[in-house]
């Protein structure tokens, strides 16, 4: 007769299993659910462990980093100020972090810790050429100390586990941003605290599934031995080992177990379907997205999509999530950083992001046009207000209601041809798909250069000679940079070359001028010829900037009496910023130039009689010399294929991004213009 069920269950939970009685069992228990409240817990259990947290948070960080921040004049006629001291600070908030890394940390501290503590580390007095440093302190290492009625916070104490005593900071050098916390108004609350149970549920569900998979779907088992059977402890251990060896693990699933008479196997576990593990995994992501105001489809969960199409979800993602963080950043920049970097400009300039550059928020141009045109025709807005909104110059008679003006003079029956804008957007989207890969290529070149620098600056190198040794290493690395630029150009330009060649021949219904098999040779010869005359200048520019930055960083370390180890650490921090921001800037510039060159060479290879047209950037970030002809720029200008464009400032360029004709960097760096080609009849 078997053991009564009550006794079996009682024995199963016996914590002294294996010490007394006839059976040997494991101890089973549960721990109380404890929400994660600290920055470190939410990082460890959430961002670092849970894909349900990492995915939506990464979307937020990526969108924030992509925003284009500039300095503008205050007022209705807002103008960008390109050479303002804040521009230098935005490039490098501190020696270790570039702007994208700084923004990512700022948002992560808010999301995971509910608080941001930004420390102004100097200089105390604004110094020309020294933009100042701001460091973000870990939220769980900072404690606001309550003050009196007029000053709720007396100071901030900063203490890491390695410090015996906290370092006090006055409120004047700390910027504190936080999410609401009704229990403690001095310290913010992370939005992830509200869904910490769902995060644990999702983590545990995945852990269960992985564990079950590793055991070949074999659950916990209880082997029942008939009462009265004389089985010693060592025999029980051998039986357990034999069962695990023969039947446990993914390679031994579906095995057949034959038991002696009287022995039975019980499964004390719950069926995973009963516990709804799959749904637990799904709902964890939905809950986290809800707490962060991220539509689930943005994080890749289309099953629980909350919008009818991705475009609407993307728009909601920006308006309800991303821009709330951007608004916090703008307040931080204008209230805390600007008064310290350029105190004389407070109230005269503002640091802000370019809303016109956010594709997700742009309406169809035709829709905007027709809505404002209807308002003007109905007398709700003045004709010149309509023209200003759609980007047209004011017209005489446009400041009176439409009924009193000549309609044909102030309104057009149709919006401007949107073909050029659509074509530019398609070209820019294609180029954008190459930016990340080529930025990785440039980052790799910086990493290899850093390794050579650290090897040369060994402990036997005199500190006084460190800068000279470093400069030699950087200049000796110019051939490697030539190879890197060649790799970028060949990869980015080839696609544009082929696409222009094919599109023009299809549009002209013409046969191939060059056999397909020979196209690669034509492109290779073209790009090598161009790079042979331009690569050296490009590399000199990159190396020159690097040498200047390296000498500056090493000089700072030497002046503070640092040894060679500390100087190498400084270089590591500098090169991290190179990989973070400078690599992308170089990649964007070179990909643009390579794609423009490739497109033009593909057009030439068709042997069609063509004219080329400068296609200006169709957003608010177009530089003056590249704007449309109506606005005083080169945009819309047509010239024969083998002639140069002549910009309003006299610079000659064969194509947007061309440096071979001597155009200054101001006409090349970060340019995003393109070309159109027209068959000459």
C-alpha cells in the first residue's frame, strides 16, 4: 500500500529530508515579493537583465540622442547662432562623455533612479575657450539634506561605498531634476518602481522556461519507494544520480523510464500552461511600456499595438515620451549650464532642439498647404500669414484679407512641386541607413589608434615627452586613416553609383552604355581617381584635430603632476568621446560626399546627355548658401554635368560634399544636399 497523500505532501515539504525517514526530498519555499526601489536594483533586475525594460528604454535613448540641439536667438524671428560657446559645451559636456553619452546617462538616471544630480565642476568664472564641465552623479550616491523653510534643501551629500565620509556640495553647484514622489518630495521616484513586480514576473517566467529547456522539458520529480523497503541513503543518492544521468538534459528528452515493482514517479510541479508563463512574458513588456509612455509597437510588440498604424504610434512616442525628456534637458541647459558658460547671454539666447528635424512630427506638406490655404480663403488668416507658414516670401497686398486682395497674386492654386522634397527625403533615408555601419568603421580606426598610443606611452616614456610621442604616433597613422576613408567611400558610394545608373537608364528607356560586368571596374577607377586627389587633405584634417585634442588633454594631465598611467587614462576618455560623437560626424560627412560622388559618376556612366541640379535639404537646417535660389542660395541651380556649381560665396563644387575644388569645410561638414539629373533634349 502506498504512502497516504497527506503524508507524502507533508514529507515533501519536510526541511530535514534525507536525515530521517524512508524518503529523501528537497526543501521547497517561497520568498516574499519585494519591489525594487533603488537605482542599482532597477539597473540589475531591469535594464541589465530584462529585455522588456531594455527595449523601450533603448528606444527613448536613441530618439533623444538623435535630436539636433542648437543655440538660437530669443524672439519670434529665431535665428541659429553657430559659433556660440554653448555649441562647444554641447560637443563635450565633460572630458569623458560626449553629448550623446551625456544625454543617455541623464535619461537613464531619471528612468532608473527617478533623479538626476548634475554637478558643475568648473570653472567658477567663465573662461574663454574653456566651456566648463558637468558630471552626472549616481542617484543612489547622493542624499539631499533637508534645510529650513526658505531653502528646503540645505546641501547635497555625495558618498560612494568606498568613501568613509560624504562629500558635501552646496545647492548652487548641483542641478537636481526628478520625477514626482508624493511620499518624499526631496527625492524622485522611478516610474519603473510601479512595475517592478511585472519585471520580476517576466524575468522569472523566462528563467523558468530556460531551466525547463535545459532539462529537456523534464519537471521536478518525486520517486516513491514502497513502505518497508530497506533503502539506505547512499542507495537513494545513486538512484537520483542514475535518473539525472539517463533522463535529464535537452539531449535525453523523451526517454523511457522502467521502474521496479511498487515504485512510482510523481510530478509535483504546476503545468507551465496553468501558470500562464507565456502571457506573463508578454504582459511584462506591456506594463513597462505603459509606465514609460512608450507604445508597445515601438518596442517591437505588435500583438499589443495601441495604434492603428506605426506612424501614429511613432508620433505619440515623441509627443508623450521623448519630448518630455527633451523639455527637461532644455530646462537644465538654459537654467543651469547657460548662466555658467555664457552669463551675459541669459535672456538673449536659448538652447533648444530642432523640432522641424523630427520626421515623426512632420505632416504631409500638401496637407499643411491645403489647410492653411482654406483658412486664408475663408478669411481666418491673412494671405501673408499663409505664405509664411508654407515657406513662401511675403507678397505685396498680402496683409489684407483675401477678399480685398488679388487671389492669384498671393495664393497659388496648387502647392509647390513636392517631387523634389520627396526625392531628397528618399536619398537621405538611403544615406542614413549607411551612417551607423560606417561610424563603426571610423570608431574602429580610433580604437586601433588608441592602442598604438597606449603602447607608445609606456611607463618608460618621460612624461615631458608624452605629447611629442603621441603626435608622432597619430601622424604615423595617416596611411591607416587613408585606408579607412577608402573603405567608407567604396561602400557608401557604390550603392549610389549603381542606383543612379539603373534609374536613369530605366527612365530614359535606354540600353546599358556599360556592360553590367564592367560596372564595378568603372566605379573602382572613378573612386580611386577622386580619392587620390582628396584623401590626403581629409586625413590631414582628421589627424590635425586629433593631435590638437591629444596635446590639450596631455598638457592638462602634466600640469596636474600626473604620471604616465593617469595620462593613458586621460587618452582613453578622450578616445571614447571620439568613438561616441566624432566618429558619427566623420561618417555622416564622408558617407554624404561618397554618395553624392557615386550618384554623379553613375549618371555620367550612362553616357546620356544630362544636366545636374543642386537639390537643397528640405528642412529648417539648410545653410544659407545651400538654400533655394529664391532664398539666395544654390538650390535649384542647373549646370552641365561636367561643370561646377558656383555658390553665392564664390566656392566651386562639382557636387554637394565635394572638397576637390577647394570649398571650405563650412560648405561640406554635415551637408545633406543631393542632386537631380535631367536629360537634355
